């Protein structure tokens, strides 16, 4: 019987791969409209908080995921979408965005800044809450992934990169419905309503639930997103609000995989009010926003009185950003003030007390200056971020980007910048029997260098770049022995870490090369290599030596017949100190010109067994769904 089960499982995987290869070799007899992804990239705008830049004029390595890309991907959550971006490391503890950490170019989850329309989503408690983004896939117009230091653009904590989720108010009046379901009791859906006009409004509500793919991995996720614009004589009033509530079984998520009964409830809210005033040469955008996160953790789900943590973090900020077009080029300027605080309680054996994170707060002031100009056909963008932190005083973080178009299709670029990351309250003050924070931590600092070559025409987008980071005082948790058999994880600054790597990415529009009858419309391939040199090799590091050393992403988009498409994505990940693995995902999509869309998709088609952050990931998982948009005049 045991041999029979092995043969059956192997046969299923063998037939699956044969079927995929056979499918890809079937020529399509039906035409398709010309693919326009490369052309779209040329005209895309990268939304900096002050200066906006056309993608073709950027002198940084930036990946852009459009609304069309999102619709084609075999994904139901933002972490799944980002897992297909070259150079981005998504480590999920649970599926469908239950909890995930994001790293860019080997950086840890604490070193990546997430934003919604430039609104910072950093959580001062811990970077584990960074991906609690209160939006769903329907709300996103495009995702911009900046790789490398982003301090002079976005401020502190954009240490190894930044991800900006761009949302826009829809131009059409409509109601959108989406439903999907799948294995493991998975069910989800959303409702979107848009009312454009002088006072435009957009609201979206979504819910995702599952029984879980193994013991105590069930989840419930609720999202509410609201965006409005009021056109006034002097400018435009912009309001944005988001709310997400996540409840999930956290089997083995923290500390030790044997702790199978953990449970967590996390609630995050964001609200922002801004005013945009523009003239021919000048734009000014003042904005005020607030972010709140509530984290409630239970060591034993059925007996919360044994061990419970409850923490609330508040971030309030006011900022003014501006851009000025003048005879010397384009100038950007901005100032921000942020207040961060944390309150916390915990229960130990039925007794409630204040946690050791309770009552801390800090102030942050930032000043931005940047300028873009041309000199002898070279695009030059210098800038500086001046930062005052109540715990660390004043610091300056300069940077400069250089770019030159060798021809209309070929651009060579380079940049250098200094980056900065403030330790979280968890890094500095958390204490438990197995973890010890360090109130004497210093901020992380690094100088990063990058050079690249980009080629773009109507059928090809190819990019090659190399990068190097020289970092000092990086923060990580290291194992310090207490005795021969016990140790404690302690937060510490490392004196010196070097990180270097390369990225190669290519996107081919096959129908532009072979004509409309080509069975394959698009092929993409990317490869990333990262080498991390940690000087203190005798220390056991929790995060700094877990980066992806090799990452390979392959994608094929194919039209079968009429308006039916299939998208395949294959990912190869080889992490430092871990075994490499392949994951294959696919989505089959059918869309009707009248607004009806149906899909069936599967993640981990080959049923590969692998783990992330001590947590076994789901095997093969089938999902299907549909959506429809009701347009109104």
C-alpha cells in the first residue's frame, strides 16, 4: 500500500508536467490583440512623494505591477502578487496574506518600507506587522517596487527598498462583485462601488476565510477601503481610509514549531486627509494621517489566560510635499513630523499586568530636498533627507541618481545612497524568558551602490544591474548561551555586513515578434543572485543570514481560444542555509467584453513540500471564482 501511494502521487505529478508541456506546444488558431505591456511601461509614472518620474526616465531599478498584471496572476492576496517580483523575498507563515514578511535584495522585513499613495505603513512595534495592509487587490491601480536605498525619497526605514501601492479613484460609475472558493474551506469575496464626479467616492469591502490546510491554520480576514476626492476651486481634497481585521490560527508561527496552539488577532486602520494644489509650475500637497495597529496574541488558543499579549501602536503624522518646475529643472521639497507610541498589557497565568513595551513614545522630524536636471544629456537627480529622531538626534542621508540614454531604446544608469533604519520598540525593550531587547541599540546605516543597463522597445524589456551594500550596525537577534543547554535571543548591532548581487530580467512580447497567431503572448524570466558577508560568523543570527541566495522566476502567458488565457509562473528559491525548491502556479482566466470574468487557478501545482520561517507551506491548492462589473451612466 505504501509503494502504491508513492507511485500514485508520482504518477499524478508526472502527468501534470506532461500535460503542461503538451498544452504549451499546442498552437493557437485564434488571434489576440497586440500585447502592450512594454509600451505601457514606457509611459508609466513612478509616484514619488514630491517628484514624479516616467518609468523610461528613471535611474533606479524599479519593478511595476499594473492592474492588468494583477488580474492575470494566480494570486488572491498582496503577498502572493509580490512573490513574483524579481528581487523581492516574501516569507509567508500562512496563505492568502494571513501573515507575511517582505524583504528586498537580501534585507530583512524590518528594512522594507510599505506605503499607500506615499502614506507610510511602518509599525513601531515590529516589522512583522508591516504587511497588514488595509486594501485588497481590487483597490490597486499599480504597485511600484523600488529596490535599493530609498531614504532620500521616502525617509527612514526605506533601508533596502520600498513598495508603494498606488490607488486611484475610478473614472466610471459601477458596482463590482467578486466571489471565489477552493480547497480547505476557502471562500472569499468583495464588493466595490464607485461614484466619480466633483465629489468622487469609492468604497470596497472584502472577506476571506478558510478552515486551514493543517491543524490550527484557519483564518478570517476582513478589509474595508474608502477613497474620495472633492474638487474645489483652489485644488483637490483627498481622503483615504482603510481597515483590516485578521484572526488566524498561528500553528508554529513563533519561537518553536512545536507550539501548535498559538492564535492571533490583528487589527490595522489607516486614515489620511490631504489637499493637492497645483499651478503651471508649482504643486503643494499638505497631508495628515494616522495609523493604528492592535496585536492580540495567545499562546494557547483555547486557554488565553495562560499567556496573552495585547499591544496597541499609534502613528500620527503631518507632512507637506511640493514640486517646483523652474529654469534649472524640477525641484522637490518636503517636511514631515511623525509621532509613534505603544501601549501594552499581558496576561501570565491569569494575572494581568503592563507589558515591558508599555508607555514608550518617540518623535521624528524629516526634511526632504531633491532636484532633477539635465547636464550634457545626462539626467542627474541629487537629494538629501535630514532626519531628527528624539532618541538619536540629527542625521543626514544624501543620494544621487545618474542616467544617460545611449539611444532611444537603451539607458545606462547608476546611483548611490545612504540608508537608515530605526530599531523598533520590540528590538529595544521586549523581554521574555527566551528573548532580551537592547535599549542601547543604534540605528542601522548603510551606503549602497547600483549600476544598470535597460533596453526597451515595442517587444522587449530587458534590464541588468549590479549592486553593493556596505552596512554597519545592522540589528539582528543573536543566540547568546546562558549555559551548555540554554540560550537567550538578544538584540544586537553587527559592526559590518557586506552584501552584493546581480539582477537580470527580461520580458518578451511574443506576438510582437511572431505575429498574432503566436500560441504564446508573453514570456518573462528573471534571475537574482545575492551574496551576504556577515563578519561575526561565530554568532548565530536569526534573520541576517536567511536571505535568498538564488532566485529564478519564469512566466508564460498564453491565449487558448476566444478570450480565455492561461498564465504560468514558476519560482525557484534557494535560501542561505536551506534546501532549494521550485513552486509552480497557474491561472486560467476567461473574460467577457461585457465585464464578466471567471477563473480557475492552482498554487504549488507540483505539490512540493517546503517551509518558510519554520512553517510548512500548503501543498497543491485549487481555487476558482468569478467577478462581474455593473456599469452605470
